[in-house]
C-alpha cells in the first residue's frame, strides 16, 4: 500500500500517570518556594506577552493582502454602482456606491482599530 498508518505503542495510561505524579521534596523552605512560584508566574506572564505580540504580527501579511484587495473590490463596486445609476435605478446605485466607499475606508482603518483594542485589553489585564 502507498499509505500505511504507523502506530507506536509507548505504554499504558497508568504508566503515563504514574510518571507524572509529583515527588515531594523534604525540607523545602516555604518562602523560597513562594518566591520561586512568584518569579515563575512573572516570567510566564512576560513570555505570554511576547508570544501575544508574535501572534499579532504573524497576521501582518494577511492584513496587508486584505487591504490591497480592498482597492480593486471597492473600485469594481463603485463602477457597478455607476452602471446601476446609468440603467435608471439612481437610489440603488447610490446605495451601492455609499456602502462600497464605507467598506473600503473601514478596511483601511481596521488594523488601527484593532491595535487600539489590543492596547485597551493590555491595560485592562494589568
């Protein structure tokens, strides 16, 4: 056969769960443990903020493509609106032109609006 599934058995669930049980360390001093936990929490929060920025900027090429596509789509819709006006349906043609213009402007402002919302979310989360 061309495609055969490969299955590897590594053990049972009880073996997996037995290995994940926490081992108690005798003589651990409580304040040291708490300060280590606090430092770990702070480091994970800073790491999460860096990860959040990476995820946000990972979508930059997609945002640029969508913004670039907004121009020809908006141009086509505005031309279609003028064609509808030429055929005698002035109200519908103006409606198409109005919403094409609003949609194009919205697509250009969408990344700025999202960055404002992200900053608001960061300030609330602190």
